[in-house]
C-alpha cells in the first residue's frame, strides 16, 4: 500500500475467509489505530495526513482533536468543519484515526430511488460475504441527505458518544449532487473496527458535506470492492499487551484518555480503589509504554506528579502471536 514501515507498527487482521483465497496487498484496508481508542476519547493526532495518504486514495476519518470529518476522495483529503464548510487538509495536519484503501477494479451498478437501507441491501447483494470489509463509493444525485460534523474538542476528552450527543451539528440537503465514500465493516468483537456502513461525503462543488446519517438516492453509480485484510497501524505500545490487557487496566487507560493527566490519588478516587492499587496499575502500564509520569506536574510547573497516556507512533516489530490474537477479536 505504500505506507512507510517506520510510521507505525502495522499488523494484519485476517478474519476467516469463506473461499480460502488470499488477498492482494492493494486490496487491503489501512486503519490508523484500533477504533476503541478513538471512541474512548483518543482525539489527539498521532501522525500526519502526509504520512498516511500513501495507504490509499479512498477513505474517511477525522483530524486532530476531532475537529471535523475527514473525507478522502480521488486521493484528496478534505475536512468538513462544524459549520459545514470544507477545506483541503494540509499534509502537516495530524490525525488520530483514518481508514484508507485503493479501490482496484471495483464492481459497479446503477441505483435509483433507494434510501440508506435500500443502498445497504444493494451493497450486500453485490458482495455476498458477511465477513468481508467492503469499500463503498456512491456518486450522483440524491433527493435528500442528512449529514453532520463536530467541533474541535479540548481535554479532558469525553467519550465519542457523549461528544456526538451534545456537540454534533447536522444539516439536511435536498437535491444534493455529490459523492459519499466509506466502508461496510462486519461486526467484530474487541473494538478493533467500527461495524456497519460508515459514509462521509462531499457535494459536487466540494463546498459542503459531512458524516452521513440518512440519504435518499435519486440516480447514482454505486461502486464496491471487498477484502478480508486490514492493516492496522498502532501507536507506540506492545500489540500483545494491548490485546491481552485486563479490564481493570483498560478502565484506567480509558479514564486517562477521557480526563487527561491525573494524579494517582485522583485515579484511585475515580476507580474506587486505594492509591497503592492505582500506582500498581500505573506502573504496569508505564513499564510497557502505555502511560508516562509527569514528575514535575503538568508542563513542569510543579505540584503532585501526574500521569498521562502515551500516544506516539514509531516502527516496531510485532510478535507472531499478534495475528492469532487479532483473529480472536
């Protein structure tokens, strides 16, 4: 896919294939980090758009601090902000989450007078494989679309579902002409991906768009391609330990993602454990590169030491057991 091997630790999530056929590299889906990291409040950008764009010319995601919806169409990354306005994203812009691919030799069909459920049904007809990841592009005229975006967030970050409930802005467009791109993921346990049909779009003039909630197709071309391989780029952490992390450690990690830097006592209070137990969990996470201690307080301004999540991207070798663990997600 052209992704720089030094960007991040890339592993392949391979689900059971119905036909046993291997997938070519260009058919793979590239995803930056596990979806549950974003959904838990991991909104800080980890790598730049310029670093991830070699992975594909079709996709979606968000940008640093969850500041709008990212739409990648024909190799150009667009951002739809919380006012509905668009701009081309610069290569230096950071992203915490993105899914990309290149649609090689897609299957095409014409669709008319269908709503979102009808469109989903057509996709399922074209790709009769519930275990596949399906890249989707639908372009043409829509009698109605309902789209949304969200404004930039500030720490302490709230979970994604809370942000959408309170901050998302929606727009309804009639006689909309444009394109929606995205993916239909199968339902997987473990939080690796976001299941179901997920589309982001732009109008034909590239002036507005957003994350799609509802649509009614008047007349459009539907293109799909499918794969069973997802290359997941992970931040600086052990893949094995991330997948095997006990629930009590995940709860501490989620708390730091949502609230930002906290003291051991604050963590103990929030988790309803004593400070000794909180420090033991922090030490386990710190030894493996998941968290780090700010010994001089926030920004070195003094005060009691605080702990924060470590989300940096660099290359590392993934143990061979990772594939087996990912297969069990």
